[in-house]
C-alpha cells in the first residue's frame, strides 16, 4: 500500500526492464543521480502505465537475441505509450523486432571503444566526438531496419547508436554500448539527455521531496495504528524508524536488543543517539540468553540461525507486551528487493539473518518498509536531510550476527570481550588517522589459533587477531585496503600491549572475489 501510494505521488518515473544484465542497477543509479525516480522490474512483468511514467529503458542481457529462449518484450507497444531507450541487448532486440539484422560479431567487442557521433540528435546533445564508451557484447547489429537513423559508430562496429523512424508514436533509441558504466566517460550525459530532452523529466526527485512524500504516504497508510520495529543501530533501520516516527510519533515502538555480540559500548551509544532523535526505543539486555544458545555452536550457519531464532524469541516476547500492534517496520532497501527477484529461475536465497527473517510470518503483522525504493547511498542522503548524526550515517556495515561470525569457532563471553577490545582499538585508530572514511568496511577477526609470544621476560601463549579492511562501492566486489605500514604497526602494538589474551596481529590482503569480506 505504501509503495503504490508513493508511486501515485511521484511526478515522474522511469521504468527499467531487466533482461538479466550485470549492469542494470548501474542504470538505475545514474537515473537516480539525475534526480529522477526509477524502478527496476523483470522484463516479463506487465508494465503499468501510470500517469507519472515518462520513459522506459531496456537493459542489457547475457542472452543473445537469436537464442531460442531469448527474453522478449513488445518494443512497439511500449513506444506507443512512452519513449524507449534500448541498451546493448535492448538495442539489438529493438533492431531485430523492426526487421534489422543482428548476428555474431566478426570479433567480440569488449572494453573501451571510441564512439563517433553521426548526428546532432537531442540524445547526443553536448557530447564530444569522439568520446570513450564501454562495449560488452558478442552480437552486433549488422544492418539497421529500413528508415532507422544512424546516430553513431565506432572504429569496429557500423551501428553504435540509432533512432527509430519518426513515424513511431514516441521516440525509440538504441545504444550498442553501456552508457551507465564508469568507463563510458560521457555516458551519464547521454542518459540525462534521454531523461530531460526526450522524456521531459523535471528532475525534482530529491531527499527533501522523498521525505515529504514518504511521511505523507505513511500517515495515510498507518493512521493511528501502532508499529513495532526491531532496530539494529545501523543506517537503514535508523532512517526507516525516523521516517515512521515523523509520521506517527510515539505510536512507533522500537526495540533494540543487545545480543551480546555488538561492538564495544555500542548498546549504550546507540540508545543515546535514539534518545537524541526523540525515538521511542526500548533497550533489552539479552546477552546471557544469546550466549547460552550459542554455546557449542561452531559452524557459521549454525551460529547465524541461533542468533536469528534468539532475536525472534526476544523480540516477540517484548512485542507481546505492547497492545494493539498492527504493523512491523523494517529497514528493507532496494538492493534487498532486487536480489530477491530473478529474471529467470527461482528467487535468490537471502541469508538467514537478513531483515529479521521469520518475524512477519510468526507475528502475523502487516509490513511497513519506507526505504524499499532506495539504494544505500540514497538512504544516507535521506538520513542527513532528517538530521541523523553523521557518526551514525557514516558507520561501516556490520553483519546481522555481529561479532559471532568474526569469532571463528565457538562464541564465548570471554572471546567476545577480547574481540570487542581489539576491534575498538582498530576502529578508533582508523578514525584518528582519517582513514575510516577511506575504507568501506573494517573489522577485527578473532582466530581459533594460539601462538607463542614473548612479553618482557615471560613467554605467552595467546590468540591471534586478523585485521580486515576493504574498499568497495556496494559490497558486491571489494579490494583489500592498502593501509600504510606505519599505521598497521601502530594498531598491532596497541592491541598487543592493551588486550591481554592477544599476542599476534595479522592483516588480511585477500579481495572479493575470491574471498568474502567477512570470514564466516
């Protein structure tokens, strides 16, 4: 209900039909960066022609348009309603549907190419010629349909951009390259030209606009209803709770559970911030309950499930004490939604701790998810507009099972305290040396390994800690952060000298892939 009402408030929207491209989310991000709202949906889902729909973008695909099971859409039918832009596969599909020739390339074109403009069409307004673009295809358009206009070429392919004949109800464009990727140096300009010059978007989708519309939609959806929400101290749940609070005030009941595997002093610090924000949040110390359930658990998925089930039990018990609850609030964001939908085949499995899985079914409540249409960076912008403290918005991602999956092997209270102390030293020094914001995620991992050390005249036999720090845009891929040697030496000395029980510190220099960001 919330999302449908929000859509009705949107003055404009672009729809992206996904054919399975690895770059589809990048198209959406570029459109959003131009202050135009957009949504991604599978190509085979019927298009709803809402009043605010301004245009449709057809994504790339791992398929060939000549495959027997190639995904298809009625491009002519789409263009009867709104302008259409086909990217890579979308362009090839358009050309084939209208009678053009699409075949395997004589040589596969992948990577940087030089685009040469052959037209002054509005789609290419202000574009340099030549300009660098990014190609990724094995098929190519050998011959355009009759009366199609050639807009550009490269040195290797005769058709890099085209426009359908003027007889179309709305313009149809095709780009053989990917304007959405970083290596297409003026690609964002092309997409913005499509949004503004072709679709006539007003570019008024801003954080302030989103907040106004969302709060109005929440008021309409929730009325005087009560909402309960499990908060984690993370960016998503905090921003979602703040939006709901703006709509219904004290009718939002937040529950923040200390599961015993949070970062050092995190429980108290987060509760203080919630109090600052005026949120109605109850803190629940359930450490001993979680430690009991984690006892003897060694395998990562066993630990995840134990924590997930414990959280559901504690949360449910607390929620039962509040009468008249109708809704469960969640901080679901757009990548969570997209990842649960597959263009072909079954849905992607979500990790067992994701978004307090199991709660909606167990508690028989309706869901309210005000961030469901946003990417992570957009959530941070909304949070800044709402006045949420910068230290909370800039916090590194932290796994749902917390330090339980950064302690390899069995989790005990003593081990948690060791890791909390080491992790805080590491994080504080990253902030002191202005490295924290340069890193996407950092943390310490307690290894089930003891080694011999020497401190003063004594030999020690204590644990090893691994430091992890990565750079990334969205966590899908990540490179290890090249932190200065002098800094790593300072962290190592500080941990070994101040945390009794740890006598060795190592640094993880593996990237994702092949490794993962977390060790478990």
